[in-house]
């Protein structure tokens, strides 16, 4: 049986890392607020590098710490991010440009970066990670950047996740899914593949017409694999909305890529599925067309 872990886990809290970033000479200039112009991430040997680029200098201060939840200060609502650890990054005295509010990355550690509503010249971002690991924060200039290096001291293996291909679906060409590759931490490869599925496609994959159909599922609370049967317990108010394509059409091929999985049974938040017993696939009634 695979380890059972929540989709969004509260990592053990770590001491905050606060880095004053503004250069002394900047204090004598006319007050201006640096504006965030882009976020990017890439894997380097032994680490994932997350870069926040600004126009007009760097923010006065950057703070990063592991936390159990990201709260939007403007609305008071919790903002979700896919991952087993959640790193909060906050910039003081900074403005937001046209930056995507939620971005998925196909990296060993960084799964997803989500933003909150700017609040009193403060920007807050949540970084969903595959695992809590040491990190460091520093600045670079020309252009102005705040860099977060997150170590990846673990072994990953490539798996596939299956998303709706809108071009194939619109043309009526089956299968309606297209596979993408993701690195996941061994040995919990089925869990990792399902977690990456819920993170959705990257920006480049979206540009190619790939979409994650959630059917209003918000995540999964449990995944077990025993005697060839994978059982997935979804959260949220599931509905197929009369569609011939639902989240089940993404989950089943994603899990059946593993030799240990022959059948997939999907349960709703109340623990119901139509065929809970025997060697067969099964979905809850709410996902039927």
C-alpha cells in the first residue's frame, strides 16, 4: 500500500528567513515601488531555482518561511497550492505587474507557484513543493532579481500525467488525452503522478491546448494500491455536469501506467463509488454523463 498523504500538507514550521534587499544608495532616491514583472523557475544541479524579476530595483525586504497555509491578506481566504510542503515568500514595498496568479512547473521540487491579492504594497506568494528542503534567498542585479534556491536532495523518476487535449476532443479523435512527463520522488510514484495531475499543465502545455478537467474536485485525501486495485478518494463537490469527459478520464490512464495498477476505483468525498468491489474500474454516480 502506498503511503497516505494529503494533497496539500502542512509542513513543519521553520524559522523565517528575512533578507533586507534594498541597497543603501536606493534610500536616497525618490521613493518608488519596484514592480514584479516575471516569475520563472528552472532546475540546476542539486536545486530548483525560483527567480522573481522586478522593474525599478528590488523590494525593501523579502521574507521566506515554511507554513501550513497561505492566507490572502486582502480577502482573508486561504489560497491552495499543490505540494507536500508550502513555502511562503513575501515582498514588502513592491507592486504586482502582469504576472500569472498560478503557475505549474515540471521540476523535481517546485510544483506550483500561486499569488495572492496585493495588499498595502506587500506581495505574497505560495510555493508548493514536493518535499520540505533547505533553501536560501538572495538578490541579483542587472536586471533586479530576488532568487530562491531550494535544494532537491532526493531521487526522482519520470512519470506521465494525462490531460485533456482540446484539439483532439473538439475533432472527436480518441483518445482525448495527451501525456506529459513529470519528475516524482521515488518510491511513491503513483501518489506523485496523481499529485502532479492536480497541479495541472504548465503554461507551455496550456498554449498547446492541454487542460486539466477537475469536475470540481479540489484534491484527493487518500490513495491506496492493493491487489491491482487503486482506490482514489477525491475531495470537493464532484460533478460531471453532463460531459462525456471528466476527471476520471485523466486519473485512470495516469494510474494505469504503473504495472501494479490494473483497475482504478474513484470515490467521492462521501466515500461512494458505483462498484466498490471486484476487479473493475468504478466512478461515483456524480461523474456519470
